[in-house]
C-alpha cells in the first residue's frame, strides 16, 4: 500500500511546520531588565558557551552597574557560563566571560 501524492504532501508540510515550531521554542530566555528585543537577540547571539553548543538552552539576561549587561547560560553539572557585555558605541560587545559553579544555591567562580 502506498500513500497518494496529496497525503505525502500533507505529511511533508506537517513535518516541516513541526520542525519550524521546534526551532522557535528551543531556548528559554528570561530577561530581568528593560531591553529592546533587537538588543536581546544581539546579546544571545554573542553568548559564550563553555560546553559544545546545544539546543534547549536556559538563558538569563540582567543589567548590572555602569551600563553592563550579564548574559548567563546554564551549563551541565550545575555550572553557569556568564558573558559580560557593554554598549558604549551603540553596539553590544563582549568585555568578559567566566564559568561559575553552584554550591547549595550560592554561585562561586570555577574558572576565568
């Protein structure tokens, strides 16, 4: 038994839509400050990862002092990869990165 052409086309379209929706939902981003959507996208694209890039990342973005923005990404083994950004010329630039480890809910520096 073989599927007819319209049924095959329907299956391909449904699979394509499922794949596109999967790509749109793969990251969880929590923004804890007032930033425009384009700035959030620029920061997410500039995040540095300690481990290999992966799907379904958990990302937190928060504003620090002196115009700094911290982008934190959850890593395996209870670690957080933190990238520091600054925006002095209208472009978000990385100015630091560190890997933090969690110890009973309190972060501690693992590597710089």
